[in-house]
C-alpha cells in the first residue's frame, strides 16, 4: 500500500492553538478563586497587616492579579478582538477593565477600601503587560 502524503505537504486552513483550552481554564479558575478570596478579606476587614507593611504593595497586587486574570481570560477567549470607538482591542481587556473601573469607583462607599486612580492605573498596566505576554505565548 502506498504511503499517505506527509501532513506537512497537505495544506491546512485550520490553525491549532499552541496551548489547549484546559490550561487557560484552569489558570483562570485558580486565579479567580484567589482574587475572590482576597476581595472578601479586604472588604470585610481591610488589607491584612503583612500587605500593608510594604509601601505601595497593594499596587503590585493590583498589577499582578489583574494581569493574571486578563492573561488567562485572553487565552480562554482565544485572543478575540473587539472594536471600541473604532480601535481594535482585546476582548479580555474590555471584559476585565470595565467592571474593574466600576468596582474601583464604588470602593469609595466601603469602610475598608479606598477608591484610587493609582490602583486602577496598576490594573490597566497589569492587563496591558499580561495581555502582551498571553499573545506572545499563545502564538
């Protein structure tokens, strides 16, 4: 029986993702759980003492958690883009930053939280950096 043509020779119009859906969903679930627990803690009793010992450590947390959530969300959404005011932006950024901006504003009504433009800027920076990384890894 003759050998079948090598799959490298056969044209393919379907591009398989470099990383399957499982790791993206697992990462999103684990990071979401961590973020939810941290959110419950800070809304009920404020930021724990070890986190307040280092100045601006909360900004690093905003950067890291926001970045990781958007990183995994971008993978789950398979790097989809959406147009906002005529500009193509990652759907993960929109789905993450719009509720984050609203939540940051509403923190002014919490006794344990403070609304901060600096915190939101750290969120935006984390999203931008980690989405770039997601797109580099996911190619």
